[in-house]
């Protein structure tokens, strides 16, 4: 593959060197921020040798090359374009300026929650394994090893506000360590653990107000709102406090002011907001049942196109941290939608005679089954439209199934086959059946529908 030639072919189709604001790459895609998106000829770009797909998302033009190829294309491209290297985060920050308000909020929440997903996945996976051990009686729950592992599994959810406080402050422009401190205030041992409120709690008198001594362990919205407020206070204080006193007075006053406001106003309001969202969703799932799964599963891939799905991490974390819920009933639905995209994409492989399309479909379908759907959605299914519709139907049917049989997960972030690691032990078989249903329905419909499948 001639990477220099690929780069020379790309430049004019992107509107020339002057139209390129920044260039970065991830594991599979070249990520470009353009001054004028209209100047890019995505159809022609898709025909370049080595290109497996081209789509616009999150303010960027993303060209799919695949693992091991994209980094070589990127090196040749920035040399040909005469621009410097840009990190993925820098490119995302530049691209964010082109997003609408809803997409900006979704991107913001994504940047806050994605860094802490490994901690939640680790805890959720361990929680699921311990649930299996307890269900089948393999180990005595009074065993020291079991008790210690149980502590390990719940730690991330107990200190969730501290983790969120750190990453949220970084995104809001505040001091991350002050954000973590604020999270620590909301989960202080002097406050009754939110997971044990049923056992009773105390109140304290604050100038005639009875303040409930309840902690915010496992909650999401209280610390998000409190850190947002903290960042505003911190920035305002830095403007008026002399530089000589900034290191001492700014963090001191920020913690005191924000701490009082968080405990008295923002915390209770944020808890009410989070509980309200959880209540609406759980009520919908409980009473609408499989119809809710049908709707959510059918619409999820449409939401993915807008980029707003990144905001769902906050809602899912709130479900897991809510003592009255404690499970993620949304992620299994999203998993069905993702697997369905893989089934619809694979059907195109069987239908097409175009060698280039065949080369793209197989890895894209496999990737979707593993939970990464960009290549399947933007490279194949949306390109031919009808496979995407077939995937929506498959996702809807699969979503209806997992809701009807009560499939739950214990973490966030993993879907498809990897998602089996965080599915509750009692739900594992039904989750696997759901994937087969979603994949098969999408595959059959995508294969039976009539549409052209050549690269033209």
C-alpha cells in the first residue's frame, strides 16, 4: 500500500491543505477537523484504495483505515499536508466547538465518565463473579476471602463521587484535586452510607434547618452539579484574590463555600434529580416491559449517529449506585442494538460481489459483535440504508427479549460478547439468547431486502 499516494489523493478531496484545521488518529480511524465540512467529498474519499469507510461524527470527519494501517497513513498525511501532530484529545476539543448544545453536553459527560469506566468494569465484573459464587454456594459468604473480595467489588461505587469529582473538575476547568475533595466531603464517614439509609439516619441543626446526615456514595448528579458550581467559584476567586495569596486562599474559600452549598442545596437537589431519572426509567421498564425494550433497542443506533449516546454513562452509573436498583438494565438493550448492526453488516458480505465491500464488511461485522459499531454503521449499513433499518429491527427485537426476561448487568461500558463478563450470572443464558435473536433477525432482514451492494 502506497501511503504517500493515499495522502496525496486525500488532500484535494478534503478541500486542500488550508481546509484542514487539525489531524489526529485513533486505533482505526484518521480523525480530521475541517474549516468547512462541505468542501469534503466523502463519496470520493470512500473510493480511495485502503479506505474502509468515511463518516462525520462529533464535529470530525473520520476516515476508517483499520488497525496497523491508520498510523502509517497518518504519518504520511501530516507530512504531505504540512501540519503538526495533534493528539486525539486536542482534535476532539477543536471539534467540540462545531457541535450543537446537546452534543456538547453528551461529549462533556463522556469525557467525565470514560476515564473511570475501567474502575466500574473491574468492580462490576467482580460483583458478578461473587454473585455467581454465592448463588451456587461455592463459597461460604462468611469466608474471609469472600468478605475481602466483596469489599473490593463495592469500593468503586462507594467512592464514585470522588472519581467523578476529579474528572469533572478537569472538564469544567477547575482543580481536579479540589473536585476529588468535594467528592470526599459528600461521602464522608460521618454521613450515613447512602446504601444503608434504611437503617435510619441522623439530622443536624444548621441555623434552624434540619440537615439530613446522609452520604452520597454511589450517586452521580450531586457531585456533577457541585463540581460545576465549585469550578465557577474557583475561577471567580482567582480573579479577585492577589497572586501572592492565591495558593492559600483560593482552595480554602472554594472548599468552604462549595462544601456548604453542596451539603445544603446542591446535594439534595442532585439526589432528587438522579432518583427521579432512575424512577422514571425503572417504572417504564417495569410497566411497559418488552415494549420499552422494543423502543429503546430500536432507537439506540439512531441516537449513536447523533453522538448523544455518550451521555448515557451518567444515567447507567446512577442506576448502579442507586441502593433501590443497583443494576444496569439499559446496557443489555444497547448491547442488542450493537450486535444487530453486526448481523446486518454480515448479510451485506453474503450479498455483495464487490471485492472492496467484502473486505470491509467482515471485520466491521466482527467489531460490532464485540461492541464497536462505528465501522459497521457508518462504513456499511448507513451507506446502503436498508441494512441499517434491518439492524434497527434486530435491535428492537433483541431489546424486547432482554427486558422481558430481566437481563441485568453489573457495570457500564461493555456490550456484545465482552458484555457477557458483566452480566448477572442468572441472566447469562438469556443474554446470549438475546444476542443470537438480535443478530439473526438483523441478518435475515438485511439479506432479504433488495438494494445495490457495490462500492458505487
